[in-house]
C-alpha cells in the first residue's frame, strides 16, 4: 500500500508515513499501534475489501500440549505441536 510500490491502490503520504514508521520501529507497541491504524484506515476507506475469510477452528484439551496459535504468521504453527508429541 506504500505509494512507491508498483501495485499500490492509493497515493497517500499519511499512509506512507505510518508504513515507514512501522518498518523502522523496534518497539512492538509502536508497530502494533501503527499497524492497527493502517488496518483501520484501509477498512474505513474501503481500500481493501475481503472477498472471503477462512475459518480456522482450533480444538484444545488436556492432552494437547501448550500451544499459542497467535505467535506465528497466519497462526500456522502446527509443527510445534507435532514436535512436542
């Protein structure tokens, strides 16, 4: 979505600034805030409209090892479960 990219949908210096700051920051809180602001901007301005969502169901139980599905991109850290077994 940065205006310097070839496939951008928008030309907005404010968005470019948020993206640049998010990529430059080493503070997770700052990155999280800026990423949230970007997603809100895209949603509120209809910049990106989802055509579908994938439902990921996660089962838990006493015999399933400790697992945090939110740690990895796309929540795909199933190999960690296999390694723990």
